[in-house]
């Protein structure tokens, strides 16, 4: 199966859950500041890492659910950057779908370009490495925010959220192929 098809299937699961939760909760996520979104991703990635290191879990939620959550929080982060000024604001489901799809299309475009240049090296990566890279990107976001958004030679917050999204989707693809534990 081609990467584009697999990406579409994995992100489709994320989209379906996100939109169902939006129907349940509205756009309560609009109040989240960038650091709060990063912290939510951190919590999920840290849980994955803890399960990997200990070899067991006590909460029934599978690792797959955490990667889905990471992908959706990365998209929330990207939408929040676009919308600006986190606040109490209810957006309609149609507007949320458009925003969500726009961020995914940008991530998909970057994934295509990187896959071209890197030869889909992610297919040979371990789930541990993907979780670690997500943690690195979250820590970078935190540091950029601590620097008031300024960087000297590095990508900004948006690029890091986009990479987190793509790493989470890669993990979901590899789980779907049975190459990583779920």
C-alpha cells in the first residue's frame, strides 16, 4: 500500500475521532495556549515512553490511542497558531473541518517532500525513536516559547507541531502494518 493511502487512512481515524469529540465538547480546545497544547502532547508521548520502558500498562488505553491524541493535539496547535489569541470561542463544525483539513494538507505536503529526500527512512525507525523525536520536538516548542518565540537558527513552533503530527501518523502506519506494538 502506498504511503499516501496509508497516511490518508491513519489521519482519517484521527479526523473522525476529532470531529466526534468536537460534536461532544464543542471547541473547548480554543482556550488552550501553545504551551498547554505542547504539554498535552508531552503527557501522551511520555506515557508511550513509560510503557515502552516498563513493558506494561495499567490503563487500558492502547498506545495507538496516544498517537492519535498526539496527532490531534498537534493539529490543534497548528490551528491555534493560525487562529491566534486563545479564548473561549465556539466555532461551527464546518469551520473546524476546514481548519483541520488545511493543517493536515500542509503536513501531508511536507511529508511528501521529506519522503522524497529521505527515502521514507521512517519506515525503518522504531516506535521508541518516534516517541523520542516527538518528545524532542515538544521540548523544542517549550524552549522557543521560553525565548518569546525567537529562534536564531532553528525552525519555529509551527514546524515542530507539523513534524510531531507526521511522526505520530508514521507510528500509526507502522502499528497498522503490525510492525510496532499497539
